[in-house]
C-alpha cells in the first residue's frame, strides 16, 4: 500500500509535467516559428513484476514544418525545410554567444546590421570590403562610390559562381548634357558630332549589358577579350584621282548603306601651297590650263578636303570612327598623306563587325573603284574578358580624352590677340615657344630652339619641335600625346577621364616680350562626352567566416546614401536596391544539425547547440534543400484543438492518480484501526 502511494505520486508528477508542457504549447500558439513540444512517458522500475509508477523521459520539440503567413514585409523571412537562422549576441566586451532560431521577424538595427527581434545580429557571409584600386573603376579620382551626380544606370548584373557572388554596378553622369560636337577645324581626325557621341554611348551601354548577361549565364567561361574591327579603305591616290570639280564624289557602302562626300570645292591657301611644295609632292597640270597654277593647287586642296569630309561622315555613324592615315595606317591630316586617299575605319564597339561594300570615286560618268583591307578582324570575347573590354570602350566614350587645341593666331599674337609675324631668325635671333603642362602631379616645360641666320626655324618647324619633345619625353609621353591636326597644335591626354592644364608662352624676340597664351576654347574639347563613369564590383565570398551582415550602402562604400530596398531570395542572398541598382550585400547562413531534438531551448525563440545536437552544419550557397520564403513568417506548430484535448486527457489522468493515492490512504487508515 505504501508502494501504491508512491506510484500514485509519480503519476501525479508525470501528469503535472504533461499539463505544464501542454500549457506552454497553448501559450505559444501565436509565437513565430515556435515548435510544439511533446511529452514522452515511461514506466518506472519493477519489483516482483509490479511497476513503481510513471515518469516523463523528455519534453521533445517536434521539428515539423509550420504553416506560412504572407505578411508583405520584406524583413519577414520564413524557412521552408530543415534549418535555422543564426544570430549572435555580441556583448560590450566583444565576446559573443551564438543562437539558432526559426523566427524570421528581422529588422535593420541602428548600426545598419540585420538583427532579430531581440536585437541579436543575424549571421551570414558578408560583402567583402571594397578595394578602390581593384574593385572600383572611376574616371574621377575623387569619387570612389556612387553619389547624386551619377544619374544614369550603365549596367547592373549579379554573377553567381559556385563559391561567391559578384555584383557589377555601373553608372554615369548626365552625358547628354556634357557632350559637345568636335570642332570642324579638326576635320579628318575622327571628329564626332554631339548626337553621334550620345548614340555611341547608348550602343556601348547595350553592348556592356549584353556582355554582363552572357557572363551571368556562364560565369565559368574562359576569359577572352573582345577585339574591335579596323579596316582601311583606299581611293585612287595622288595624280590617279579623277575628282576635279563640282558633282564629283567619293563613297563607300557600310552595312548596306551608302556613305558619301560630295566634292568639296576649296581654294588653296598660301599655307597649303607652302605645305605641298615643302612635302616634295610633284604638282601636275590638273585643271588643263597648260601649266601648274593656282587652279591645280585648288584641286589638290579640294581632294584633301573631300577625303577628310568622308572620314567625318563615317565618324558620324553610330559605333564607328574614321580618320585619314599615312602609309603605316597611323592618323595623319598632313597633305602628303591625305592626298593618297586612305581612310581607316575603326569600330568603337569591341566584337561588333561592320561590313563594307563598294569603295568608289566618281567624276561625271566615270567611276574608279578603290580597295578595302581589314587590318584587324572583329572577335567577340567571352567571360570576364568580354565584360572588361566592353566596360573600357563604354568608359572611353563617356569620359573621353581631353584635348587642347592651339592655332597659330592663338600663339603668335599679343595680349589683345593681334597676330604677330613669326620671326624665324633669318636676320637675328628668332622667336620661341614654351609649353608648360601640368598633369598627374607633373609640371614640365618644353621650349623650342630659336632660329638663327644659319638655321632659321619656321613656325611649323617650331610646332613640330614642340610635338617631338612632348612625345619623346619619358614622363610626358606616358600621359599625353601631341600632334599636328590641320596645322593646329593639339595636346591630348592618354588616359580616359584624366585632366591636365597647359600654358603656352610665346616670346617675340624683336619686341623682347613674352606673351602667355591659353588654349582655344572653341577648338578644344573631348573625344568623348566629357562625363564621368564608375563601375563597382562587390563580392560576397561564401567560403569566408560568417559574421554580421551590414545593410547600409554608405557603410559598405557603395553609395553616399544608406537607403535601399531590402529583399532576400530563396537561397538567402540579401539585395539592397537603390535608384534602380541591385547590390548583393550578403547571404544569410542556414544552420542544420544532425539531431534537432538535441537543441536546447533558452527562450526568446532561441536555441543553443548541445553535445546531443552536434555542431552546426553549413553548406556553400545554402545548397541544403532549405528554401527561404520572403515577406513570410512561419507560424507556430502548436495545435490549439489538439492541446485542449490533451489537457482533458492529462486532467483525467491526474484525477485518476489522485484517486489511487486516496484509496491507498483509506486502506492504510483501516489497517491502523485494526491494529488498535
């Protein structure tokens, strides 16, 4: 009978534990991600084949999938399948405690990290710190992240590799406003109009975007650069040309469309005649006058102007650039080269082929065919190499290269701009020109040699000397290129977007006066649109250590504003969207365990790993069959109706056990009375 008392007490205790567990389930019926617990009973030891009661072996959480509730909040996440979010309680001392939870009601903390409802920081693979020298391509050294000046998206793509995720983001400033037409005085040198510069950029944006998309489709493709096509067209050279008057024409078919230039009727200037005579070119009777006269020089000047005009017409085609060249196919606008009738056509879009048809020179009813020779075939690149060449071409078109232009009257004149006759030194010491250039921390001056009676130096020779000194200087030649374009001194930067300043000092020896001159603003400009370009490549390395996830874009060095639209995909990639650009800033870590039941519940929807649960298991890119549902919360698995039924069952069990105790007590009382 004493045994019956203890047996009944054990039953009471077991029923009470079951009631406590079921009450906890009922209390958490609305708790996010809560997993209902189930009490397991076991009989106790036996004596003479009679048991000694019941005990609760364990109150085990049942890790079944909870229902899904769509909330519409981007910071609400739910796990579909096995696994847990990982959070860390970082103490002021720097130590931390790691917990696991199914509750995905997250938020952005004041410090910008992703946190749970307790303020604990969610763990995952964070975006790597940006390296401005390798991850940021900017045409402005003062800008290493996107700001309000970048108003246009040039490209945006997320590239997923087996062990990392890269985000390509490219933006440009308002190139339509900054673009301006090149000066017509620079004809034949590849000049472009404002509209063609804008259309070039739009075509290059499409090309860059396509390269990014191809890269995303096959991120493991072999990297190879795209190569731009270059083709030279040749018209009848020198005395073989048939053009000599109004109605004549040169043309070429490009992509099935006829591109032409009508005969440019021009009067040869004194400088042009001097250039022809100095070149050693043999002038013949072209106008049929019976002797070499002004008319013959006029025809030569008109032929040169016509070839240059055709080059300008081709350059105005979207995606092409054309210029007159010398016998080595190098750009040249000098008479002796242009009269040969060679024009080089380059595609500014790497990997894009252009086709050429007939190359013809026309005079009246007579047509003479020219030739075409492809110097470089178009090759479409693959992988990262194709992206890089597409980016470089786009950057060049957006920012371009600065060029400063100085005409003779800009240099050889007084402070009021009144021209001065150049003194070549035939009767004494001649005039000189000094050019001081400031670029990339370098300030350097080159000066022409003054002419003397024995060795006079003409203005054109002085300009040639300046050009030679700049282009052979070991420092300056890496930064700028000097050239003579139609008699104008042109200084052009070699690096896209790099600015420089130049000052010319002209010394009028006879007046013992030095005049300081600046560039001709009307003739100077930019080969591109003169805007700014920036590309940022950010990386989330899924093989690095897990850490807190920063969401503020300014803290990550991507933009000057932290604001962004938060979203998470099914594999846990966290994207912040700002002004139409998506940035992957991290990836949630999903932990799995060999034995979920072994996890220890510590309250606040948190669990701790134990020896019984084993260590947390992670997979690269969360490739573990668990899906993350965005804008959703997982409901509690506690079933209210089931719990109410269980309460009644446990209540009856409690009452029955209490009855066994009272019965045994009554029997003991009877025995005591019998003894008395």
